[in-house]
C-alpha cells in the first residue's frame, strides 16, 4: 500500500528527473509520520481522562488538516501526520 501511495503522482510532476518527486514524497511521508509518532509518544502517557483525549484528538486532526491545506508543498506532510496521528491515537482499551 505504501509503494502504491508513494508512486501515484500526477503526470505533470514527472519532468526530467523521475526520481525526485518520488523521493520528495517519501521524505514528506517520513516527516509526517515521525512528527505524529513523536507527538503521540509524548501525549499518550499524560492523558488518562476521556475528555482530554477527545480534545487532544481534535487538536491533532485540526493541526494535520491545517498543514494539509498548505500550498507550499507541505500538504502531503499534513496528510501523513493526520493519518498517523489517528492510527496511533485511536487505540483499543485492551
């Protein structure tokens, strides 16, 4: 799934260098997942109240969506941050 998501690029981005857009997408994916993982690692042990968890979840999704709407090239970082944040933050109680 990761390979397909990384390799799907608009044809307009493939110019002379075909590897540069793919490498940039992989770097942005790594940065987004790393940021979300670090934030979750810092926040999850501190949150024991359900209301606080919901507020932090809303804030994390808002941050990721805010970065995702950026037009300067960091939008993919925001998308990966949001996906990773949700995958780690929403966990089973068992």
